[in-house]
C-alpha cells in the first residue's frame, strides 16, 4: 500500500474498533492494495464490534477472505445470530485453515507465516476478552484448533449456536467441538440440545480443559472423557444420560473417595466386571443409605459374599441407617452358610 492507503487503513481499522461503520467508504479506492492479512484484520474488527451489515459490506468489497474462523468465533461469542448465520452461509467454519486466495507469487512458506500470524492474533486478541466476558482461558499451543470452541462458548452464545445447528450450518466437527466445550464448562442444556442434533456423530475433535489439582491440560475427545473422580453430580448425570453404555469403562476406585452422589448416579450404568472392589462400593452405598443402588449391586455376580455384606452392614449401622442394616443382614443370612457372624443392630 502507498502512504495514504496505509494511513487510511489504520484509520478505518481504528474506527471499526470503536464500532463506527461509516468509515468503510474511505478504503474503497485502496481495496486492491490491501494485503490478505490486513483484510482479515478489518473483518475481525467488524465482526467483534459492529453489526452484520458491516461484515456484509466488507464481503461485497473484498469478495473473499483468507481466514474467517476468528470472525465467526466473534459472531458466535457475542451472540450475534444474524452475523453468524450470514458468515456460515458464506462458507465460514471454525476450521483454522486458510482459504485459497490465488495470490500471485505466493509460496507455501508465505501462507504458513500468515496462518501463524492469524492464529497468534486470535489467541492474543483483547477482543476475545470482550466476547468472553473477560474470563481467562489457558490453551495448549499444540492444540489451538480445540481452543476456538471454548472461546465460542460464552454467556451470550447459546441461542446463536443452536440456530446454526438447526440450520445445519455447522460442520460435524464444529458441532461436536461446541458440544464438548459447552459440557466441559457445565452448560449441559446446550450440550444436550447439540447431542439431539447429532453432535456425538461428529468428526474427531480434541479440546483441553483445566481441572482442580491437575497441573496439565486434560484432553477431552468424547463425552465420557468429562467423567472423572472429583466431578460433580451434574456432570455425572449428563454423561450417564448421554452415553450410558460408556460409563462403566470409566470406573476407578478413586471415585469412592470423592462425592458419593456422583457414585450413586453411576451405579446403574456400571458392570460387575468393571468394579473389582465391590466391597468398598457396597460400603459407600450403605454408609449413605443408597438402598436402590445397593439392590443393583446385589444383583452382580460375586457381590454378595459374607465379607462384603459384613462391611456394608457395619457401615450402615455406624451411620445409623437401621433399615439398610436390616436389609443387608437379611441378605447375609440368606447365604448358604448363613453368612457367619453379623452385628447387633440395636441402637
């Protein structure tokens, strides 16, 4: 660009960041001189701070942009459904690859450098604090593609994401990525809606999240990966309701030292062969007076042994659950040898 074009570009970009759209006419004479990455800067600023009409005007001026994922992310994140739909209908996705611009003399090295600049800009851009209500998100530089889904999930994005999914304007990968990121942030209503639209059938995607007490990012590739020792009941209910057949394979004894309500939700979906320490599970259920879940476990092969029942009886009795203690004692007495010793239930 010549000197005047550079000055004009910077002025227009500054105006767009203020939400002022009347400035676009000033760059009309210089459109042919504006580099692809500068054009993307204009599009991103318009998507973040202006309405869909400004984005539409830019497409009329430039025809095509090399990188549109960040603009779509802005539109989704700020809940501008009309803008997001317009961008998606123009072919925008959350894929972080470049559109082919057929630039004379362009090399693969040039494209790689521009892509690096685009990614660096969208990851560091203060405007994403704007759409994300200032929340701090950490990311793994090796997995920036999954990070964009977390940026899209803001307090204002629910309706926009659902609208895009309803109109089948999201790729299968984007649908799944948005579903997993919503669930990872506890937005289970949105995640359930997206699952109802086929999100679980989406292409492979990887997002990474932070967990208390874990020093590294934790990878999430499918719904069951959200289940972990320490998750709350709401998370367990979401996973168990979404993929009940995959829950048992996630079982670990570590759940027994965490929230018992999470264990309670999981029990109906567990398989006997996946729970090696049945005695400890029965002890937890008895201590918390979870009679229905105890009855489920009682139906498993190898669960009703004298030792397992005795531990459960003592746990229930110590906790003051007389009815559960009596039920367990009756089960113990029904064993072929009468179950050996038992416990005095008088309180």
